[in-house]
């Protein structure tokens, strides 16, 4: 397998940064084709950047303790009452950390 080829695990979960580039969830949240990531994609990207659930909680500003990070666990839950969607801002932080997107400063001219 070529290093440039997208790699997916199990149920088609992306395992490489290149694989995320080929998905709508890998686009910046401002992109018109962006779609919310699945719980499997959240978990795959977390593992790709080498983060534990607590590390991800610290990055995204959600609560955590010595037992873990319940918000992150809920983002990775596939079904049931515990399932929660990751916020677009938290997902965008993950994409930035993975080097998949870059945020350009907005140049606003207030002197007009």
C-alpha cells in the first residue's frame, strides 16, 4: 500500500491524515460541504493525533478528572442515551491539531 493512499480501519474509519482529507468532516467548519463527524471519526482522529480522552478534553476545554472525560466519551458513543455530538469548535481544534486545516486571520479594515 502506498503511503499516499487513504487508509481505513474496520468499518471504513479513517486511520491517516490523508484519509480525513477525503471526507467532508475533514473540511473546515466554514466550508459549505462540511458535515458533522461520526463518533467513529472523532475517535479515529483522537487516536491519530495521539491523544487520550483526557488530553482531548484539555484541548477542547471540556471537563475531565482522574477517572476520564465524560464529554469525550459521549462524543465517541455510537448509540444510546449517552451519545452526544462534538461541537463544531472542538472538532475544528482537532483538525487544526492534526494539521488538516489552517485558520487564516481575517483582515478587517475598520477605516472604511
